[in-house]
C-alpha cells in the first residue's frame, strides 16, 4: 500500500472515520489499529512482526529504565546493561536485515527510520531526558504510527510529535490543511519528480552517448527529482498526520536557499541530521576519550587549532554513519558523507584565503546577489555528491564524471536544440515540467521569506476569499490528475527514500 | 557563588570561545541570538564552561538546554 495510491487514500479516510467516531479518550485505539493494519498490508507479515516486536520492546525498556527501581545511583550498572541490550537489538536488526542481510530477504518496511527513533528513545529514557511519565501509547506511536513508516520523520519522545498520544477533537481546519499538504506533495511527486526521473533514467542508462552539457543537466535534474520525491513524500506524511490533529516534525526547510553545505544539511532531512548530532556527534565529542585527545592536541598545536582534529574526527564518524545509513555501499558513504565532509573541512581551512579575496576585491556579502551566488555554489556541491547517490555504484559514478570531462560536442546533446527530445520527454512534458518548476520555485521563495516573518503560505491562503481558495485547490487537483505521471509504465508508488 | 557571579563568569567564557569582546549574554539568550553559536561551537562552549566551573553536564543537558538561564540552573546546582 503505497502513499500515492487509491488504496492508501481509502485506508486513510476509513481510519479517520473510525478515529473521529470513537470517544476522544480512546481515539488512540484507532491509530494503533490503523498502524497495525497498514503495516500488515504494506510490509507483510515479517514487517508487522518486526515492528510489533520493537513497539513492545520499546515500551518495556523505556518503562523499566524510567522505573523507581533504577532511580538512584545504586543500580546504575544494571541500568546500563538494560540500555546496552536495548541498543544492541536494533543495531543487530539493522545489520541483519539491511546491511549484511545473510538470508537475502527484503528488509522489513521502515526499519531504517523507526529504529533510529527507537534508539534515540532508548537513549533519552536511559539518560533521564524524559521528565514526564512515559505513556505506553505515546511510546508505541512514536515508533509505529503508520504515516511515518515510509520515510520517517525520525521523532523524539517529548520533544516533537508531542501530541501524538492524546485524542484530538475533529477540526475542519486540520482536515483542510492536511488535504492541502497531501495535494502539494502529490503535485511535487507526480508532476515534477516523475518527469525528472525520465530524464535522469535516460541519461544514466547510457552516459557515454550524451554530451557533457546533458550529463551535467541530468545531475541537477536528479537533485530536483530527489527533492520533490522526498519532500513530496514528507508533505503527504505530515498532511496525513495533520488530519488526525497530530503535528509531526518537518524534514525540509527550503534547503536550496542555504548559503553553505552545513546549512544545507540543517535544512534537508532535518530529523536525521538532528539525530546524528544529538546521539552520535555530541556524545562522541563529549566523551572522556575525546576530551583527552583534545587536550593533547591543544598542548601540541596550540589553543586555537587544537580543537580541530577532534572535531573533524567526530564529523568523520557522523558523516560516515549518514552515508552508511543510506545503504552501506561506497557510493552513499562518499556521495552523501565524505564528499560533504571534505567540502566543509576545506571550506573552513581555506576561509582565511577566501576572506582575503573578499577584502581585496571589496566583495559585499550582505546582499541578495551574493546570497544567490552562495546558494548556487551550495547547489553545485550538492549535485556532485548526489550524482554518486544516483549512480549504480561508486565506480559507475566515477565513470559518469569521466564522461563529463571527455564527452565534448560529438555526442547528442546540445541544450536548446532538437536533441532535448533524446532525454525521453516530449514537448508537452517538458513544458509541464518547466511550468511546475516555476510554481515550485515561487512557492519556495514565498516559504523562505515567510519563514523569517513567522507566517506561512497556507496562512496566506486561509486569508483569501472562498472563491480564490477553491480555485487554487481545483486547479491543483486537476493538474495532478491530468499532468501527473501515474498508471501503467510509471511507478509513482515508489519513493526513493522508501528503500532506506 | 551568586547567580550574577556565575553569569559574569559565563560571559567571560563566551567572549573567549567566540573571540569577541562585545558579547554579553543574559538569562534569556538562545543560540539564535549569538552569531556563530552553531552546533559545533556549542560543544566547545560547553566544555569551556565545564572547565571553568569544574563540573560536568549530562549528555541530555548538552542537547536539551533551551537558553542561558537553563545553563545557569545546571551550573548553580552543581558547584
């Protein structure tokens, strides 16, 4: 049962009806039931068993670690043991089903996402970060709430998704906002992402037959494909949750307006980045071992730069995990991990030099044009990394780049000529893609500007008159139905991050 | 040590870590208010404060504190 399918929407409506029919105190029952049924149909019997096991384990471990029995220092060793077991189980499950996979079976649905939530939850429970009494319903739902099974978000008990456990009153605006978000996500996915996919698949299938211009173009088409795919998926997830009155954390915050790569990663797949920062990078840096390492470095190379080796080492660990998490192969470890680390470290090492250039050339940095320059530069770095993400393997990615540097003009591929049809889209598709892209760009600019003021696009839409609002909705619905790429030959059902 | 004295010491740590003499933080200051207070600088700052007061923050406090006031609460509790 994919997120964009008739079945999912029928299922969602049925769940909503049951949810709002039940008395408010037991509405969570509908969520638990829906989540179990959803997993059974979408993830099969194995997926259901694995999820159910971790939901039960999560509740048990969290309650045990929070219990009075472990409250003092007296049994801290035993508590530590419980914590270690609670962390080894998900790590073992991930390695077994996903990264090593000795039995050759398909990984149970969603484990790369909900087990991250699980491990963070265990850590919070162990450290006493959760002050309130842990509710079994809340604990079960942050792990297994069905909209999050496709691609997250990764949530934190008591920090975000805080209203997941209580029943919510029926509220027209929640339903409306939920439908808006789902519609917008479907627009991104079916109209933009699926068209980009055609271009990307065509070019990546035979990179040696295309010119450098087309090869570079395809890389940016993939960036757009991935963004509209993943963020479109998140729009549907957040929108579906919203219809139950539940607020899930956002995973994207207009990432392409970022001025540098680090900022990009704070605005792209936000909940994964936050997870790594809170549960990997900080603990590593804060550990006794690293503190000693830092002290030693400070004594050797001075106070100013003495912190850097420890910092870079901890970043190396985090970025390697980010890359590995995506699928374990070198193309991810390099393309989503080390490449970005290299850019960040190089950027920092060279910053005195760049600062000097800016001073000599008297470049003003506090204006829109410089911001655009920085965003384009960031986009370029992101494109290079993601070109490996898309390639079949790391070495195929290298070959792709060899083609970029050696395929000059002789292959098909002058942009702005009839060669453009060799990318797999006809004129109508290309025009639809361009128009949809402009709409996305405009909405993103409004989102970015509004975020600074604390307002939103939907807030703006809510203030318009009924006729205008419904015109927008109807245009969007028709656009998705008419221009969406679905049906035979298209696998719109599949989201890229669903595979992780 | 009074709360004001703790705040004064915290301020001098901030100035040293961010290498800017004009920085002054108060109870309500958050990371968003101080230029350069990002996730990497945060850990440097935490450790400089730990050295200054000869105490340790717990891991969940490192990631959980919302403003300088909460930082002062923890310091006051532990020195």
